[in-house]
C-alpha cells in the first residue's frame, strides 16, 4: 500500500494513506492568519509530500517514488471552506 510522508518547513510532520488525506493534513498546519496564496508564496513553509511504494519501503530508507509539491489550487480545494462553499452555492438550471 502506498505511503505518504508529509513535510512542512523542511521537516517531517506527519504521514497519510492517500493524497486527499495528505492535503487535508496541511489544513491544520497552515497559520490561520495567512491565506494559502501567502503560504505558497513563502518558501519557508514549502508543503511537500513524498510518496513511497509502501510503509516498509519508507522504513527501509528506499527512495521515494515521487515528490509532490502541492499547488495553491490543490491546497485550496482541500480546505474545509472549499467544501462548505461548494455545498452552500446553489446550482441554477437557468433563469428563475
């Protein structure tokens, strides 16, 4: 099973079982006073996801399969506000 290691400010800060869980994890790390745009513009935060083939591969110090640098769009889409906004926006089928 794939394993994701999460890095924030260059340090390991958590892990996840899939990409959605990894992006959701970053929501708790983001400083509340900053937007994702501000976080992504500041290189010191640098949210990073390393994907490994398995947890065992991670423990055995194998190289990651890929390194994912989440984009602004990926992080904003995973934000709880995005889910709330999407649910609160009424869909229109045309003129009322």
